[in-house]
């Protein structure tokens, strides 16, 4: 069984393409669609719930789930690897 990544982070994901890895503190946000994985969001963004409440951005890079099975949505918890999510 694969080990799940730290919630909302990109750690533990050596197979994810992470171009521009040094961009983390840029004010201009970038979004990277990882092959078979989450959307990595780097830079200053305002993330909100469906009800409009601001979700604090605690990291320079956050990983948003796009496979739909994360237990900590909207963040990725690494479960996409366990279900062999394909993009
Ligand atoms: S994309 Fe990682 S748990 Fe959904």
C-alpha cells in the first residue's frame, strides 16, 4: 500500500512533475496540473469554501484534489495514488 502524502502538500510525490519548483513565494499565482494527481497552486491566492468563507493558505504551495476521493477536500491527501487516478 502506498503512503499518503501530507494533507494539502506535494510531499511524498516524487512522480509528480513539479516544474518551476522555486516559484513558491511569488505573488503571481501559478497552477500546475499534475499528471495523475492534484492541482498544485503556488503563490498568493484566496481560497474559499462554496459558502464563501476564506480558507487560510498556510503554505506557499497547496495541492487541490481533482480525483474526488480526498478525505480533506478541497486539499489532496494522496489518495489519488491508491485509486490509480488517471488524467
Ligand atoms: S488528487 Fe490527490 S486525493 Fe484527489
